[in-house]
C-alpha cells in the first residue's frame, strides 16, 4: 500500500506472511519518491522489533493512512481484545495504541481500515466487526477533532470481502465528504452497493437491476459522477458509469 499527503511526503507499507500474523515494514519518502527510508515495522518472530513505540506482531490486514506529514494511523485485524488501531505523531517512526468504543454487539474480531479525511479535523474510519459464524457488521466511525477521538455511527450487518487484502477492501469504499459515502457489501452471493447521506447514521441499499456479482473497483469523483467495475467471472468484466447519482448506476453501460 502507498499513500501521499502532498507531492513530496508519502509512505509505503510492505507486508509479508509471518508466524501468527503479517510481517510489515513502513517506508517514508520526503522527496516525492526519489528516496525511501524504513521508519518502522513489526520485525519478525525470530527478530521482533523492540524499539519504543514499535508495532506488534500477530496482526493481519495492515494498512496506513495519514492526515498530514506527522499524524497518521496504522490499521489492522485482530481479536476483540487486541489493539487494532495505532496512531503516530512523528511521521510513522513511533506508534501508540488508540482505543475506541465498540458497539454493544457480540464481536469476536475487529478490523480497522485506513481513515479518509476531508479536512484537517473531519474524517471517517471504516471498521469491520466479525461475529460468530458468517455474521459481519460494518460501522463507520467519524472524527471532528483530527482523529483525537472516534465515534461509531449505525452498525450495518453485511458481509465484506477481505481475502484480497487491504487494497481490495479500500477500492470498494469511497467517501466524498463527511455525509456522503458508499461501500460494497455482499448479500446472498451478490455484491450490493450501500449509500449514506448523513454520515453513517442511516444506510440505503441501492437497487440497480443489473445484478452486481463481483465489484472489484468503485470510484467516485463527486456525489454524482462515478464508475464501477463488475467482474462476473474470470473471462469478462464490465464498466458502469453514473453521471447523476450512484442510485442510477445502471444508466450508463460502457
């Protein structure tokens, strides 16, 4: 995963399989990608990172997101009692656990996903909650204080595909402002697009009539224009475009 906050400052996350979880390294550039230096990581089970503020071993689905050149978050998947959200105030060199309140539902595992900010103070943090069996819930956490605190909204029961890693999950969740956002869930083997117009307090499932089966990319330029790539099978895919609203994504078939 790669993320930039401006033309010069960016971070690159390398992830590999390790004993009990993913082994990650985080690199930083301050010259637009010409040079990179390792700033933090987990180490390996044979040689764990023991520096102050290190990231722990034993997590998976790692991701990173930054608000500015100093403040950012490392997100991951873990058990309900494990820390899965970490914040840095020094550009990624050291990390501290950031706690947030889970909804009052039975949860066995939690996955946080990289936050998206629409201003220096306002942002959203997608959180996936895994219950017993195949029960999964999506909750959109929001901040109005630059990520100092995160508050949940209205949990929505839906399955979210995570086997493709953080990159695959991130491409199916888009928020253009603090009120308007979309994400792709799954119901009965069919992909469904959900929309909120009030910052996650209420969600609507959009009816398209085209029968989405495997949405691999969901991209929006605004609240009215966007594209969906749907891949029914390994031999074919289709690109759908909307120019008025994702509620009418079937209006343009390219």
